[in-house]
C-alpha cells in the first residue's frame, strides 16, 4: 500500500529562503517511499494547523512541518487531538529552532534536515496539553512570558536567541514576583515566583543547560520554579545555568519532574501563559503530559543518551519482539521486528 506524505511549509520562514528548497525536499520524501505533495501556508490564522487536520482526516501517513517552532506547533495542534495520528518530521527554518536542536536535526540546511527521514530513525515524543491546546516543547509564565512578548518578531528573525538576551538585560531591573500556586505530582508550591518553566526537551531559547536532564519520551515534564525576583540573585542563577546547569540545586529554585501541573494565581487574576514561544491563554491552566503521543523522525544516534527516555529503547525492543512473534507491523513503520522490507 502506498504511503502518503504532505509537506506543510511556511514560505516566510528563513527570510523566505525555504521556498526554493521545496522541490528538493519533496524529492527526498519520495526517496523515502512516500507519495508526496506540498501545502504552502497562508496568512490566514492557524493555516498550518487547519491543513494538518485536513491531512490527518484524509489518512496521510507522514506530515513534514517546515518552518519555525510556531509552524511546528501548529502542525502538532492539528494532529494531536486525533485518536490515530500521522508520523511527523520537521525542517527548521525559524530563529531559535529549539525542537530541531533537541532532535539533532540540521538547522542551516533544509534538504539535509529532510534527509533525516532517509535514516529511518524515529522517537515517540511526549506532547503537552494545556487546557484544550497542545505544545511540543516549552510552557511558561511570569518573566518568560513578558520577555517573549517584549521582543519584536523582526528583531528575533535577525538576531535569533540573542534577542532574548539583549531584551532580558533591559528588563532585569523590572524582574518581580507574583503569588503563584503550582500543584504538581510531588507537592504544591504556594508563594512568590518570578516565573515557571515546563519543558519536554533540553533546548530552550537556544540553551541546553536550563533543563539539563530532560529526557525525550519519558512521560514527564521538567518543571522549574524560580522563587526570587531579586535582580542580583537572578543574575547569579543565570550564571549557574551557564556553569554546567548547577542552578537546579539552588535553594531559590524548585526543579522536579511531573506528569501534571495546575497553575493559578493567588489573587485569582489571570496570568498569561506562553506555549512554544507564543501566547497560549491565561490561568487557571492545567498541564498534562501525553506520553509518547506523536512519532517523530529524529537524528537519534546523535542525541546524548542522557536525554533519551530511559524506557524508549526498552519499548522499541518490546515492540520488535511482539512483531516477530505475531508477524504483524504493530507500530506501522513498514517493518516486522528489526527486518527491512
């Protein structure tokens, strides 16, 4: 049976350079055995998300999201609510490209990124659900949200994650705490906090030390709560981030793993929540980790072992064993066990 793939690409990503690679990307997808077609997103709100929904309903086997983290987020939102979901691959063409960084997908060459599909390596990635919205990498509230909205999009397109640092330096005197209530698996924090971060990969804003032991596909968020709003203490914590991720042991930080998180403000007022770099709604908000919800092509042999979920390889081995016994393609990868077609 012929497998079908749809490339969903944002023509404005990568300073509009992505468009000239579309034919080459489709050729790679065809080499991987997919009957391939392309959809160019439009200025219509949620264009990529709506196309991902249509392609899923039409039974496509693979969706390739090409663009920045926003485009990838839309495609994830388009398919995450379906009981049967296509596989995904990503071609980064934005600014920070955090998700591609975590999956070790080339970020400067769209065709090289597409060729990751030819390696045939995939991971079942966790997806976060925030009330009725999905995210694939990071959620946060407090300072992070203010920082993201303060950086003009054209500034980010030129300077990438440096924009966050520059704007962050300007905002540091205004760092403040809010009374937050955060309920997670192992406890409750009810007190002042300048921000919280909830992540599923180890890459945030181009940095890999903020959530140093985030494991892909382990079913748990990495949660950071920053309890201080003092500028000197905040600068010290940032220094610890760059010094081997030692901030996670600091008393001004709560760092834990959790499958769920409920966030409210003590005064009942709404707080803006950031999902994958964009406004994602207001508190109260409940976050749930959807374990290994979407199968993604990834450069698996380049990902550090400490960032692979502890049961990912065991799960793969288990499925291969079941397939060998049943002589059925359980995970839909076109193979039975570890045999090639």
